[in-house]
């Protein structure tokens, strides 16, 4: 017995990456030949003889039919408003045509490493539940026409995905298994109880990232830019710079937790995690930069106070010259040597040290260029990898 799917009209309702499944509403049309149902042309006195009979769906339960099921199905149901959405037609040679409308929610193992710039492949598997390949074989359309052009889809619009005709692998007769080998769609898949014929149709969903750009990437980037404003604020305004640093860190933390709350918990790092993690690192470094500025400022002030104390002490150690000295020129020359040799040497060393020391103003100036340059290098590296 050979079974075939003549036509399947699809309408994808939703793709849920959190629950790892997708839902389809479609018409499943099957055809097979049963010689026991063959009949001759019936002449009822009409202009044309009857070569096929369309009977009520109630007779479908009285006939033999393939026990088709969906191995990766999570739940499904037939449509019954206002009556059971199905029909049965029998041709004179015993060929049976059935059409049924149903909704199926199937599992889809999604890989979110590139989220939200990812592309997902979800498949629906069709198979006989009890009959092996010795008893039944499934084909797309027919045995001789595996590239079925009759399979079509309705106008499908998904808010979060791009979906078109090129993304429906319904008229392909081969697929790649996990080892990368090519096998026919209707080839038998080895099971514990024997070999079973299986059809697989693959859907490709390209995620639209516009929503995530507006809700995640753009706000996170603006928060990073706001954290750089502190580089232009006076270093003496400690409350202003501290508040900016703390608020930007809290905002980035909220974005990270809110984004991952809407995603399934996975053990690998996603693209959005890399972006938010890098943004979080930048705002933390901006706050640490101000701490380093404050430390450098305090260190420089302490150095200046020490230098001032040392200069003042040298002047206090100058000897007192008296008019009773016998040799005024010699005493004055000696006094000049005694009074000025030590301070001049210390001051020269301090000035040379001050020339090469790091100033807190230099840190802010360097940060104004270093942080944007780091982001630019990160973006360029991402473009090269892509």
C-alpha cells in the first residue's frame, strides 16, 4: 500500500522560542488506493456518468485509513466548527482522497547562540504509527514526483520572523541527518520495532531583530554613552560623577536581567549576553575611572603639601648672620652655600618628579578618547567575524 500527501496548505500561527515549539494550522490531504473500493461508472441518467463519490465524513471511520501521526507533536486538535472540517472522496478505481484541517504544536530545538540575529529551522515529521515499510510507504505527491509543486502556503505573517516561499523546504525529497549524510525523505528510519517511512518538512525562520534593537541594544548603548558624560564633569563634583556611575550600572543590570527573563535558561552564551556584558563592563570601568581620578588627585595634593613643608623647613634652618662677623664677604658666601644648597637640590628633584608624574586631569582626557575607541574596535572586530 502506498500513501501520498497530495497537497498541504500551511498557516504558521506562532513560534515560541521560550517553550521551544511552534504551531501550525494546515490542511492535511492524503491519498491512497484501496482496490476493494473500486466501482464502475454509475449511470443515474445524468449528462455525465459518475466516476467518483463524495461521501460524508462519518464513513471515514468505517474505511481503512493510514494511522498517520506526528512524532514531534506536543499537542494537536481537529477543527469542528461548524462541522468536522474534513471530507472523503472515492474514485472508481478505488483511489481515496481525504482532507482534514488540524492545528499541531510541534517541538523545535532552537539554538540561540546568535540571538537575536539568529535563524531557526523547525521541522514537522509525518509517519505511520504502527505500519512498517513492508506495509506502507509515504511519498510527497507521488512515487514519481517527489518535488511536489502542489504544496503551497497561505500568506504567512509573523511579527518576530521573516518567512517566505524560499524558506519552506516542502518540495525537497532529501534532508541531512545529524551525521551530515544525505538520505531520501521517504527512506526508512530504523526503529526498535522495525523500519518506518517518514516525511519531514522543514521551515526556516529568520528572526526580525528590529524589536530587540529598540528595546535592548539602543537603550544599552545610550546608557554607556551617558556613563561617559562623567569624563567631562569637574573632578571635584564627586556626588554628580558617583550618581551617574551608580545609576548606569543599575540600568545595565536591569536590562540584563529583564532580557534573560524572557529567554529560556540555557548553558551557553548568547550574542545578546556578549553585547550586554560588554556594555556592563564599560559602565563599571567608567565608575572605576573616577575612583582612580580621585585617588590620583589626593596623591598629587599630598605630594604638593610635602614639597611645601620641605621647602619651608629649609628656610627655617638658615643661619642668622650677625654684624660682628669679621669677614662679611666670606660669611655671606658661606651663608649662601649653607642656606641654598639643600633647598635647591630638593626642589629640582621635586620638579623633575612632577614633570613625569600622572595628573588626574590626564586620566579624564585619555578616557574621553579611550572608551569610544574601545567600542569602535569591538564593532570592527564583530564585522570582521561576521
